C-alpha cells in the first residue's frame, strides 16, 4: 500500500486520478446509508406475461419466459425520426433525438446479476449481444451503450433487475478519447494498449482479483472510484458483439465473481457496470481496441473538487482493494 498520495495518469482515458489512502476508508466505512427497498411483485411491471410491455424478443414461452428484450416505456431517445441533419440554434448545434433505448429483463424478481445461475448470467450477455447485432444494422447508429444500474444509489428506478441498451447516432467524447489514445499507443508500440495492461497486471499480480480460462478481473492501477474493477477478456477482441460463446461465458462468470465479492466484502452496495466496446464496425475499423466491462460500486459522492476539476480523489489504494476482494 502506498504511504503518501499519488497523482496517477490513465493511459486509456487520459484522466488524472488522486490516490489518497490516508483519507482512509476501509470496507466498514462504506456501509449503505439506506437499505435497498424491495418493491412487491404484484406492482412490478416486469412480472407475468409482461402485459402492456412492447416485447422485441422473448426467450422462453408465456409465463415461463426467462429473458425478455423490451422497448423502454420511457426512452431517453426515440427511433421514429431518422433525420440526422445537424441544426443550429444560435451559437448551439443540435441533432434530433434519434436512437434506441431498450431493456433486457430477467425473470426472477430478486436475482440480480451475481445471483443468477451461471447459464442465466451467460444468457443475459448473449441476449445483449444478439440485440446489439440487431441495432448495429441501422446505418444511423454510431455507438451502442450497454449498462446495468443496481439500486437507487446507482440510478435504478425499478427494483426488478434489468439491463439497458442505448444506441446513439454519435460517438461519445469520452469514447473518442479512449479510442484515440488506444490508436496512438498501437501505432507507436505495434500492440494493443489493453493487452499491454493485462500482461503487466498478470506479471505484477498485486491487482488481480479473479481469473478463469479466458477472462480476468483487475483493480485498475488508476481506479477513479474505491473498489472499481475491470473485467477483461484475456484474448484480444475489439468488438463485444463478435465474442465467441465460450469466452462470453467466462466473462459472465468473472463479472458474477467480481460482484459477489463486492457484495460480500463491502456490505452489498449499489453499483453500476457497463460495457466499453468499439463503435459499430462500419464507421471505421477499431482493431486496436479491446472490449471490457467496468464495475463501479457506489460508495461515495463527487464533491466540489471532483466536479470543478474532473479529477477524482480515490481514498482506497487499488492494491489494497484487490487484496480485500481477492480473498
């Protein structure tokens, strides 16, 4: 564990992060402020035959469905208007709010991702993958974001476990920056930046939380949040949607293990996880990228310094985080 604060630079995002362990938070310091409230199944919109929902794909039959792909009733973007012409509003530039906002819903009212069976967890990633392939066919779609919010502290407005997919006609700036950094590293070093990081972490061994045949869980050296984790496929795969089933299964199992350990060691916090993958293939070729899953427990709140500078202060040394979560 480091003895004094360090300001670390992230190769991938370009962000700077202050690691300040003397601010001193141990797992007991991160107990949930409010218990997670379970809503009754009878008032849940994702029960029974999904009456009133716009079903895109159903895995299973009738009331015995296992996974459902649904249109979000309250979407951030709509897919009725396909005009992508940029417009001006005085000094400002805008586009029509075209896109898709869909949900992947699992059957069990209480089983969030770590509590699913291994087959069901793999099934969630497969369903996401299949829907991703469907969305990428639309020429207007440039980037597809996949994420999961668990608990109100992580932005979940519905208790029943569900996973969200938002397809947008732009490449987000933070993704552009990561892709640019990855591309420059590849041109200079003739290798993938993420492969370099994975090999370094496997050699060092200090920040490895879990590993199976084809996936690894790492506490990133430049963790922006306490106990942040990253799930990598070990093999170089730029595009999530092209990942073979066996490697997708190992990624699902590694993600489950990461979340189980966060729940057990950190008193079951709310959390987000999200997939970072290359933009849809036809826009350009991003063979230098390496898809992965970010896991962020919700253990703190950004205050004035973070909001004013964009620099995070992480009170937990990633080496210590890995040590706690790898047991």
